[in-house]
C-alpha cells in the first residue's frame, strides 16, 4: 500500500531529535510558557520574517484570535464583513463567524484553485474590513492586485497559512505578506507537531500583545484580566518538537517539490486535470490536488491498486449543515472543485519510485 501520508515513518525520520526534545522538557519540570515557547516563537518569526510570533493551541484559534484582537483594538466590530475564498477548509470561515463577523465568499480561479482576485472588488461594501486569503494546498494565494486593493481601501490582509509553511511570494514568506497570519501545526502539516498547535505571526506589536493576552484567559499580568479570553496556549513539549521540525522544513519542502515535479511531468491522463503549475517558491505542496469529473471512480480505482488518496474537501463550507443560511447559495466553481478534487500521496518520506507507480496507475485509468 502506498500511503497518502505515512506519519509514523515521518516521525521516525527525526525520532532521535524529537525524543531528545521531549526529554529535555520533561527533565526541566517546566511545561507551559517557558523557554521552549520563547525560542520557538523567536525562531519561527525569524523564519517567516515577521517581528512577532505568538504560539497558541491550534490553527483555528490562531485565526480566531486575529479577528478578535482587531475587534478588541477597535478596527473591527461584529457585523463587519471579511472577504474570504469560498474554496477553503471550514476553519477559515469558522474563525470569522465565531467573532460575529460576516464572511463574504468569493469564488476561486478554476486554474489556480485560489481566490480569484478579479472578483474581489465586486464583493466589497462599506462594511468590508479585511480580506482573508488562504494558501490552500500549500499554494501561494497572494497576488499584487490583492495587496493593492487592501492598500487602496484600507483593509487588513489576513493570511490563513495553515498549509503553506515555507512558501514565498517574490522572496517574502507567506505569513508575512499581510497584516497578520494564522498558522496550524497539526501533525500532517509541513511543520507538524505531535498533537495540536498553532501560532500567529504579525509585525503589529499591539495586535501581538492583544492576541497573547486573549490566548491566556485575557490576561497579560497574572490575575489581572483585561479581556474575556480563553486558555489557548502552546505547550512546551510541542514547542520543543516544532523547533526540531522547523530546522528541517526547507529540506522537507524540497522533497515535496521533487515529487510534485514528477507528477506534473508524468501524469498525462486527459481525464485528470492538474492545477496551474506555480514556480517552486510559490508552492510547498502540502497537498497535491488533481481534478477529475469521475473522482469517486478514480479514487476507487487507485484504492484497488493499493494507492491511498484523500478528498480535500467533499463538502464546501457554504453547503455544510452548520451554515444552513447559505445552503441555497450557488457557487458553481467552488462546488465543482469540491466534487472533483482528489489529493494524491505527497510527503517528505514518499519515495520517487512510489510516485512513479502513482503516475503510471493514473495514466491507465479510463473511467
């Protein structure tokens, strides 16, 4: 079986370093808000290129705290609107609605699968306060036009960088292209913890201070609470493990790019469409999505041939039961992507020989 993602093998790759990191924390007797957190935040901020990094419990919380901090700091208020791609994982939308803000869903470009910057201006209203881009699948979603729109309209640019650690746009890392970015370190991500973990990066000192307090019960001074916050802290063991993973991210991404290059050059089945190819700097291939009108048949065929695949994501956010108010909304490009998308195996531990089998098998699929 060619696994979609062999987490056990991936963890074993850095097993000695991970065990040493965990042992260091255990021996220290200090498990929250300590040296490991401080060092990881400093190292990750340096890697991203931002002035500040605030660790938190997970990627969803990272996004929630960004919007909440903008509300607490007076830039936004409940009822304000946030432009967001319709084609995204639901966490992006949840972070907006959690804060009483209104997501305005914009269709993606069918070739890039990212938000279509040509459709953003038509979605703007007097209530628009931010554009939230999602670097979905590890692909850079930023464009110069998006930056220009934000500057001209005084909008905050927020990045969902859950899937694109190490990705760049013209030499600037995703996570430092806008005003603030949320990062997820879920185990399967390009930088993955051994559990849930997340972070916010920003160059805004006031925003960083507010987020740090919000994630610590609303407190920046012990037993003094400025905000009604929550407990959403990055623990010391996960921070120590993330330091290990961060040290290897560029090497791991380079292997993902090698696998992706092979797929682009060797998958030739007319029934299977590959997204527009970006230069390697703009794609770290957290996922390798392909589109097929006979997606379910293709997935079953690959499974029969012992190739594991996943669907990202079978139901679009606006069709989910939790957002019943949008279920009748028609977003045909997004809906087609969610009906056709299939993610192929790709990871730092996938052998090129296995990638060859994947490509050869897909090329034999006839529907």
